[in-house]
C-alpha cells in the first residue's frame, strides 16, 4: 500500500509540474529568449523530480508496475512535445522580428550581450570539465567574455535574485606553469579582471566568475561543483545572421 502511495504522489508531482509549465507557456513573454529559457528550465525541474522519484522507487522493495511506467513515459512525451511546439513557434516569431528589426538575435537558449551570445545554467552544479562537456553538447563552449565586467553586470541585471555566487568560465592555468592563466582561445587573462587577492595559488587551476565582487575572477579547484556560463561559438551565432 505504501508503494502505491509513493507512485501516486510521484505522478501527482509530475502532473503539477506539467500544469505549471503549460500555464507559463500560455503567458505573454517579455522577450523571446527569456520565455524559451524559462521553458527549458521548467522541463529541467520536472526531469529532476522524476530522477529523484525513480531513485527512491528503485530502492523500494516492490518495483514500479509496467502500467505506471507507461503513464510516466506518456507524461514525459507530452512535456517534450509541448516544449518543442512552443520553441518552434517562438523561433518562427523570432525570425519575423529579426527581419523587421534588422538585427540578428542569438539562437535559443542564448541571449545577446553586445556581439556575444551567452547561456547561464543556474540549476546544474558540476566540475569545470563537466561544464565544458555540457556547453559543447549545445554546440558552444564555456564562456570567454571579451569584457568580464560587462558579463557580471548583465548577470546582476538578468538574474537579480540568483543565489548562486560562482560560475565556471572558459579559462584555466595551463602548461604546468604557475601563474600562466589563459582563456581557451590562448589569450591571457587580464590582471585587472582578478578579484582582490586572486589568484591565491594552491590546487586551484580553473577560473570562476563571482557575481558578488568587482573585479570578479577567482581561481578554484577544477573538481569543485558549481554552475556555469556557456558562450555560443562564432559558427553558432553566425547561423542567426544568415
């Protein structure tokens, strides 16, 4: 009996998430990118709930019945279809807006800052190398901002209530040489972008941006788990301009 109660509670949570997502998608967006990013993040929350529930059920004595698995699969398919349909509609509307405005935008889920396109992942906390793999899976890489201070200012404006303090960027200490801090492009990290008393050495070979400090760069152990920022490659950004 307890097993079925947990299953029913699980389905109720998923259905509630789906209703919240559908309600959000029905609202008028402030911008194209913000609506799409929020939709993606809402789906991420649903999948996270499912993962936690499946872990709990997997530890239970009685396995989930096949008919229950079918219901959950149907919910996931509906969520995915809703996200795809709304994203497709947004892209079509975005194409019209770009043609009217004469200025190309970044592909979703990226947002534009000057001539650069960024995506901030606020929900996944991973190591530096895992963050880079995630970004590359989106066809981009960890962020290498031309102006670190402007990126930090944009974070404060777009996510004023974000409780995450640090974000991985695409820079590290390379070549086994102490103090040889470079972006993945090979460019040196500017001394003026480091926060006070940073970098402070030790086994801290990767770079994070602190939203709470200016200047904002810190060195950090590459295995630390934190959120991160992706930046679209030139090829990714160029597709929206063609």
